[in-house]
C-alpha cells in the first residue's frame, strides 16, 4: 500500500521508496524518510497529503505519496 491509500492518523512503517531519481531519494533520506522508519499521514488533500516523520510534518504531492510504500 502507498501513502495515498493510507488511513489518516495511523502509524505505518516505510517498506520501500519506489523512485529511480537518486536526488529525490537523497532528499527523502535527509527528511528521515527511509526504509524501516515510522510515518503517519496527518491529512489527505486534493493535491497531496501532510505526513509526520520523526516529530516533523511535511507536505508531499500525490506523485511522491504514491512512491512511498508502507
């Protein structure tokens, strides 16, 4: 399941990041978003969602949300 399909307020463990873009992988890693890390979808919006990783909140678009597998 990806983050677009995740239930708001439920904590998940990131299983993988499905992207071929090394720069994007490095960016996500710098945010603390990598395999084995806990992530929570705070809210879904039309253009994306807000997630909580390591006590910080980030707004991500739908394309990125689909690349994060939980």
